[in-house]
């Protein structure tokens, strides 16, 4: 058997790039050659791919290439429009990249392709070259089960043909899964008909893949994983505690600051790479952190656009007990003994990182599958609490203070968090279920 050579193509947002990079590093350490494709889709946001982390990846046999996306700046600025245009403008550009990579690797041509959601079109191109394919689903297995169940949900009248729930009710996607709120399962409805249609098409396209890899474990979502025979849980993807790909430079001074704080005393606040707070909500969060009278570490991301829409801190915000950074090394922070709890948007990568650190969650979901992840954190695993909004849809400073204090006093949540951490991490030890699944995938690649 020759050395497997995988062409790896993530959808160009950090929530897809980083887990695929973690998986690429794991595969490279197991003797696979990786060509990692970055697209120009990010426009003015340039993925930072420099420094010692990347030098290490190159030594492992991971090469980086770039492909044009065929989009104008205007087209990139509308995410939904861009999603559709990528599917039409990029497929003609991929064959040349495959030919160029193969020309440089005459004795070790591309043998398989690995993509994330929204890049199913690339598997169709690979098929024409006789290259086999797999995909990494970067959300939970439950989210994938929900997407797979769309035709059934329409048929039984749970959602309409636009993806909108017919009524608020509890539904069960399969007999072994927990009951879930129909509005949480049908998260796609909030993103409109265009996105719903895309999801339906994408799930159909991805059927050509031999494997669907998932950053989850058998014991976190047993019922959801039972719904598809090609689903392969290989999580948690924890190859490295450093994300070498980012749109922003990580501020590592927060690690020195954490070293000065007492054990389990710091509230960590981060909402990932996409979510934005409205000015009134930003104000309530700032003043809520002040009210806590506890040290806090708050990630306030640089503005995502050129419109200068950075939120302003309220004049009565002191922040004297806290540290505010633009972007941070999240895994290292969550594993730091000073952290008491994690105020999170409940994106799946952050959820897995929190679970693997044994840190209790305060859930603040914004969109897409984050509401479904919150349901698991609070109702299924019981390792966190939710925040309630007022009649105007705001999470008020008093609610933030009350819930943080309730969370850090809850010994049951703390104990369950540590137990779940141990169970989750046991999946990737040698001989663990996820390790065995990874070997199965590598055997397929070879």
C-alpha cells in the first residue's frame, strides 16, 4: 500500500478550518500526506498561517495551497449569496488545482478527498477524477441527524416545505434520542428558504461520500450516531491545544494573567468567530461582569467588517477585575485551573472543548445549531445552565450575575462536568472507540 494523499478542503470559516486542521494533523502523524486547501473566500480576512505551528505542520507532511473562489468583494459580503455562488464558480477551478498538485507529486498523487459541510460540490469533482471522498461534519451528530431527517419531518407535518416548524412541540428524531424542541431541531428556518434549500441539496450531495466523520463520541450522542451506518465518531479532535489557523492574532498575555488568579475563580466569556452582540446587549454583559465581583476573561473580537461597528464600553463599566482580549488560545484557557465557568455561544467546537476541559457552561446561543447544543448541555448532559431573556429579548446584567453565581455553587454540575470530561477523553486513548474508528478511516484512505 502506498502513502495515502488526501486533498483537504474546509468551508472557509474558522469553525470548519480548525477541526479539519486538527484532523489533518492527526492523519499526518499516522503516515498520511495532506494537501490543505485555503480559499480566497475570506476576502479581506486573511487566515494567519505563519509561525512555528505551521513549520511543524509542514514537517509532518502537510502542505498548504490556495484556490481562487471566483467571487467579487460584493459577492463575498452576503454569506447566503456567497454560499450559492461558491457552488457554481468554484467547481471549474478545482480540476486545475488537482492536476497541479498531482504534477508536483507524480509518485504520490491524490488518492482521496476530505471536505466539510457546504463543500459537497468538491466531492462531485473528485468523483470525476476517480478520487474517493469523505467529509467531516463539523457540528454535532444530532444536528446531522436533524438535517438527514428533513424529508421525514416535512412528510409527517413537523415542518413545512420551507423548513419552518408547524408548531412548537417536542419531537424525537429516532427512538434512542432525547426529546427535543421542534424550534431547536429546525434551526435552519431562522436562516430563510435559501439556506434551507441549500441544506437539503447538500445532504443529498454528501451521500456520494464513503464516510461521514464526526467530532463527537459514541457515549455523548449514542442515539444520533445510530441513525447512519457511515457515521464515524472520531472525536474529540484534540491533537493540539493550539489552533494554527485564525483570522486574528491570539493574545497569549491572558495566560500569564490567569496564572495570577486563584483556582476556579475566573469567568471566561467567548462567543466564537461569528456571533455579534447588539450595543444594548454588549452594555448589559459588560455591566453584568462588573456586578459579579469576580475576575473575568472576556474575548471581544475585532470587528468582522470595515464599518467600524465595534461596540463601545459603557461609561459606568469599570472592568477592574477583568482582562479583555481580542482573540485568545481557547483550549489553553479552558484547561487552566483558574477557570470557574464558560459563558459560551455553544458552537460545537467550543462545546467539545468545554466538555474536554470539564468546565461548567453558561449557555448563550445565537443561531444555527447552537440552540440544539444548548439543549444537550443543559437537559441531556446537565453540565450547564441557560440564560433567560427579558420581554425585549435582552439578557440583563442581573440575570447574568444570578446565573453565574448559581452555576459556580452547583456541585452536581461540577461533578458531572468532570465525569463527562473523563469519559469523553477516554475515547481517544489507544484502543478507545474513537481511536479504533480513526484507524478504520486511515485503513480506508490507504
